[in-house]
C-alpha cells in the first residue's frame, strides 16, 4: 500500500508544481507584454503625430488604445466578416468619443420618399434650423450600366483630405462630387475649397447638407480653389474678396430617387454622388474589405460614392466610398460598403438621400 500511496502523492505534487509553473509563466508573460504594448503605443503615437498634455491623460489614452487593439485583433481572429479592422488615428478614442467628435446628427423629414419627379421645395431640419431646398429628383434612365465603375481609375477623383474635428463632412462630400464632375466635363481635375463653404455658407462646423453646399455654389456663381482658400479645420470669417474667384460653377443640384440602389448605380455610372449614412461604432475601426455593418439609419455623416464593383473572392457587391477622415482611415481613405442589401435604404442608409451636381 505504501508504494501506491507514495505514487499518488508524488503525482499530486507534480501536478501542483506544473500548475504553479504555468500560472507563474502566464503572469510573467503578462508582465513582459505590458512594456511591449506600451512600445507599440509609442510607435502609434509617432506615426499619427499624437501627444498628450499630462502623464495621466497619456495613460488613460493608452488604456483606451489597448482595449481597442484587443477588440480589433479578437474580431479579426474570429473571422466571419467580409472586412477587417485595424489601427488608425482614432484608436485612442472610445466609440462614444469618436461619434461625438467626428459625426453629426442629421434630422431627415419622415415623409421624404424622394420617388417623385418633383421640383417642390423640401424642408431639411438641421441644427442650423429649417432649410428650404428645391431639387429635381432623378430616377435614372439608363437601359444598361457597366458591371463596375471606378472614377479614381479615370482620373476624376482628387486626393483624400481630412476634415479634422470640424463637422464639415457635408462640404467635403459636395466638393468631391463637384470636383469629379468638373473633370468629367472639362478634363481638368481641380482641388476646390471646402473652407469657403464652411466660412461663407450657412452651416460652418455644425450639421450641414451636401445639397445645401451645392445650392450655395450655384447661388454664389461658383467656388474657388483649395489653394486660393485653404482648409483650416475650423469656422472662420468669410473672405468676401474670394467669393468671385470662380474656378468651377454649378448649374443645379439634383437628387437620385431614394431607397433604390439600382437607380443610384445608374447615376454613379455617370458621375460621383453624395450620400448620407450612419457611422456606427465599428466604422472607425474599418481597415479593408467590404464593410457590412452593423449600422442603422441614424444619419450622422456625408460621404461621396465614386464607383461600385464586386469582390472577386467573396462575391460581395460594394460601393466605393470616398471619406474625409484622411488617408490613415480604411483603405487609404476609402471604404467599400456593401451594395445590394435587403433594406431598400441601403447599408447604413446609403441609398436614402443621394444627390449630385450638374454643370
């Protein structure tokens, strides 16, 4: 009996030693990972030009960064999505902080269907008040469209720019659409001024509408260049001496029929189109692939659709969307958003309020 008892006792002792060793190893690994993660944070700070006013704020931002990186890596490991997440200039922000700083709130009229050929005025409620906009609705009349279109490849899209913390996505989206149409019409790709719209238009860094921006260009007789009136990222005093510097003129603003991705595709085949979307919690971590949400229809951001296509590996159809968060976001500033979803409003409401300029 003694040998058997000793064997069991020895085995138990060995197990306890192994458990203790593994626990100690795990603890040691955790301790070693800490400086490595901080080192990674320092590299990220350098890459994105980040600094913090106090040590406490830096440590707080490090904790947010670490949680975001853990979420990004865990989500990518799990798979099952048609897109991947990644680090960018927003990785030290919580989702709530990002949404509060880089998106706005757009209150759309509940009865706006957009499916009539109607020149009647439409009232758009914004933080700046009720704005009356008269726009013809274009339903699309093409019998056939290409399977894919990319206006970037045609030289009709200006480089990605960064709106910063000014809520001027409406200006960037409108300017992008006008820049592209001007190139399509004239062969000249000219960078136009978002800052002129911010300073001299009705919205500033508050909630705005791309349709209102295009209407302003029409009423003003045109818009000047980015070089003539450079972007400052904040509301300034309108430089009225530049108002007659018309590099490009706009004839009108038209809406695409709402809640119809086919009609939207028909128009995008002819020129880039501005759209209103909901930026949800996962949006700011997007890195590549075809974004499929989750997101809803609480419209808080305006972007420009500059093409469409289909992913060869997954078969997912997508819109090519030009954003205004700089080149660190997504695919060098772009995001591919799923096309042909079940909801007629489109992914994140992309098909609800499309608009484009005419010349």
